[in-house]
C-alpha cells in the first residue's frame, strides 16, 4: 500500500491568507477542467512523477511547483476566478 501525498498550499488573496490541502490528483482534475473550459496552457501543471514520488526532496519540489501553478492561475484570472478554481481554493470559506 503506497502512502498518499497531500500537498498543503498557502493561498494569499489581498489581505487574506489560508491553506488548502489537496492530492496531486485533485490538481490534475482541476487542470483538466481549466484546460477544456478556460483554455489554460496544458503544460502549466507540473508533470506527474512516478519514480521516487514520495521522496522528501521531490515532495518539497512538487509543493513549490504547485504553489507557482496556483499563483499563475490567480494572475491569469485577476478579477473573477472560474468557479471550479474558487471552489478548489475554498474562496467560499474565506473571502466575503
């Protein structure tokens, strides 16, 4: 049984900061929907890695890459984030 890796990502919007926790597969699902619905560059999401995927250095590297991915999405949608992205980032819990 392989352990599941959950990435804890810090989100900052304006004066609000919070963390979200997602598995890589959640990012992949989000990305697939954004690529098809919002024409996001399909190469924006860091690639899925198989070998050594749970090594500490790889997990830390991927976490940084996923943070950059989310920051890039927030820059791409500066006024109104797509509903799926807002839900993924839990905006409904933190931003009024």
